[in-house]
C-alpha cells in the first residue's frame, strides 16, 4: 500500500477514541491515544481494555508491540508532533435541557491550541451539534493566534460490538472541511487504506458533516420506533411484525436493517443524539416533529414493556420474582447506558416485584446503576430459579439456546417474555410455557 504515514494524536481514549486510534495505527499510521485518567492509560499500556469490544484487545496489543500505537496522559508532546489531532472526548447530555455538554470539547480545544506546532489538522470525531467546529476553531485562534490549524468534522458511525468492523469496512467516510482546504489532502491520506478498499469518501462543508451524523442516528431511531409501533398494531390486528419487516425491508428503498421490533432503542448514542438534535432544531426555528415524537414514543415504550410483563404474570407482580436476562442495551457490549432493561426493571420494582438479573458482560456496569435494588445471578439457570417469569431483554447469543426443560423444572411459573423475538412460539410453548413476545398477533 502506498501512502504517507501520518502522525496522529487522539484526545480522549474512550470508546470512539480507542477504537479509532487502534484502527488508524493498524492502517500503518503512528498514533498516540491520550486520556486524563491515569489509571486508564496505565491499563492500556499493560494491554488491559477499559471496555468490552470484540477484537479490540488484539488490535491494541498488536499495534502497541510494533510501536504504531502508544498511550499517554500528556497531550502536549503528542499534539506538537502530530499532523492530525482527533478530538474524541465525550459529549454527554447536559443536565436539565438535553443539549449536548461541550465543555470537554472546548477544554480539549484550549489544550490543543497551547501545544500545536506547524500546520495541524484538528478533526472533531465526537458527536457535536452543528456549529461546534466553528467554535473549536474560534477557541484555538483566540488562545493561540499563531496556531496554523484547519478544523474539520469527521463523524464516526461505529456500532458498539461491531466497531472495528465498522471502522475498517465503513459504508462511507464523511469529512466536513473548513474554507481552508489544505486539510482535504491530509484527511484523504489518513483514510487512504479505506478508500483503496472502495469505501466512498465524501467531502462536504463542516456544518453539513456535523448534521449528517445527527440526521443518520435520528433516522435510524425513527426506523426502529416505526417498526415498534407497527408491532403494537400487529398485536391488535393479528399480524406478524417480523414478516411485515421482511416484506417492507425487501424494498431497496426501505432496506431490511434496523427493523427489529423490541423494547425500544437505548445506548449512549440514539437517546442522547435524538434529544440534542431536537433541541438544535427547535432553537433554529425548524422543529423536527417526527424526531420529537420518536423520542416520546421510545420513552413511553419502556414503561409499556414493564406492563406487558405484569400482564403476563396475571396482572400483578407483587411479591413475585421476575428473572431478567440481558441488561446491556444490546449484545456484545458491557454498556448499560440508557438500556431499556434499566427502566423496565425500575418499573417492575415499583409494581412490587423482586427482580433477579443476569447478563454475560454487563453485570459490573449494571451494579453501578441498580445497586442493591435487584439480586444478581451468576448464570441463566440461577437467575431463573423459583421465578414467576423469565424476561429476555437483550438478545445475547447465549440466550438463544435455552434449555426449556431445565427452566421448566427450576422456575415456579412457566412464563417467558421474549422482548427481542429470539424464539418461535411453538418452540417455547411445546415445553408447557406461556410465551409472550413482540408484534405477533395471536
Ligand atoms: C449507533 C449507530 O448505529 C452507529 O452508526 C453510531 O455511530 C453510534 O450509534 C454512535 O452515534 O456512536 P450503537 O448505539 O452502538 O450505534 O448501537 P445500535 O446497534 O445502533 O443499536 C442502538 C439501539 O437500537 C439498541 O438498543 C438496539 O437494541 C436498538 N435496535 C437496533 C433495535 O431495537 N432494533 C433494531 O432493528 C436495531
């Protein structure tokens, strides 16, 4: 592969920073990932991952060994050396108003301003509201009028659990350029290995690029919410949502992905990004009513799911034990942020149930959120023991092949609530279970 080796600094070694840094190093660039949390850097230097993501540990260890990838708490030297500095710090929802909290971004901008040497591209990877690139540029120039920087927007489209694959085989790369176009060549060089692999690279304006990220996530959230409402309709009119999804998804204009009905979307992106987009749109005078409704419908859905479980238990869960399988917002991650499981569990507790939970990777994170309000099991069958209902909230592979004979022996009532439709009704019912799922009118 031809191409120049770029020196890259990644500010923020969270999910996005770490995956991007490791993949860029794997392309042959020389990358330093920076983070303020010393313990995290020490762990990474020793090859211990702060998050669970398939393939990440191998990639980090392999590229650390060759010296392509390094970790540091010190931003100064890495930024001074870099051709490109990626900003990949968090943008949580600001308490109270739903706007994205940009204080970490601006702090990074000030620190970068003080450290840059020579022409440097500053590439904002964090998900940020339209206009943030302008503000980052303004901050850098006011902190250091001599800084020779071009601030670009380069949103990520990584799914947790499939992030490395998404980085290496993206549907597209989006780069939002400032009026100073010198950055175009530099960014083209950073991603050269990818578009040699045919990934389309799209150059556009910086504000447009920032909006593409939000519009993409909002559209996906809308698609999920649409099929969830169709699922409710299916139940009322005796239709089957999985077949409806297949039937509409075969139309190329619609596409088959993100049409799995379930307990509502969660995670660290969709809930936060849809809210932030709604705020931006309202402030700009062009409200996005479809997205506003998506947010409201999705929030309500989690409560509806808890009521569905109560109904499956005969209308009352007081003093009953509910076993919950799956806490993370989706499989192959340990992330429980804004997971539907949390709202569902809270509602079940409010209805008087005792809840026992199990998740293959998310137990530690869940303990931080749920504390002593639930019991924690070490496996599926321990979780199900004596339970009045078994609820599948996350579609982990290991829940796809449950031993229903064994469950039947250890549970006190034979009720399965499958909120991800991972089973066929006959398969579960033949073992004597009552089976409740999503979007199958019977
Ligand atoms: C999402 C996007 O898919 C990424 O492209 C984006 O880069 C990322 O957000 C981000 O902004 O950083 P992620 O949050 O990791 O990625 O997870 P998804 O796979 O998109 O799932 C989000 C939620 O939607 C999960 O709770 C999942 O269970 C739910 N979902 C997804 C459904 O209920 N049905 C579906 O058909 C698909």
